[in-house]
C-alpha cells in the first residue's frame, strides 16, 4: 500500500487558517484599544480586545521563552506524527493540520507582538468564557478531532485487525 498524505489540501488549509487568524488579530489591534468591546449577539458574543501573556486561561503569564521552546517542539512533533501516524488517515491529518495552524498563529503573536491577541468573548449560560481567538479555536477543534481519531477510530481498527 502506498503512503497517502493529503498535502494538497492540508498545506493550503493550514496557510488559510493562519492568514485568517492573523488578519482578524491585525484588525482588532488596529481598530480597538485593549479592553474595548463591540457587541455582536447581545450579551452572548462580543468582540473584545484582549492580550494574553500566558497560555490558555492566562496560565503561565510572561513565560515567553518557555512558549517559544514548547511551540517549536510541538510543531516538530506534529510534523513527525503527520509523517509517522497519519498515513492514510485523513481525519488525523486534519486534526494535526488544525493544531499546527493554531500553534503557528499564536506563535506569530508572541514573536512579533510579545503577547497573544484574543478577541472572541462569549458568555454561555451565565459563564463568562475566557476570551480566545481563531488560532485557539483551531487548536481546540484539532485536539478534539485527534482525540476522536485516537480513541474511537483506532479502537475500531484494532478490533477489525483482531477479527
């Protein structure tokens, strides 16, 4: 069986997602002061200009060098897993592409702005969710896809191989 990677789709998709993330962040930086909000859907969804000097939910504040090292390591590991484990697995390739694009989008912010630009502000059932961005969405969706692929599809493959 030949190795099949869907690079014709994954590379443009990853580049598109990074470009959309960076364009959205550029618009936020140019049009809103930090802390400014624009309502989109009442109290449920607002665009709020925010800067995150840490990771998800503001953890590990001001650890810029740590994030550079971790991000480069993660990107290299994603490339490794793409070549090693994602052969003939388009869903895994998609998940890895999304995680890669999200990591690159936030890495660009840390590198050139010193912090990550967040702007999607949601309130779900009286819970004020931490403000996030497109790159964070890519990371989250990518991880969910990878978990599904690993926990569900690989278990099915193992059961079918045992038969």
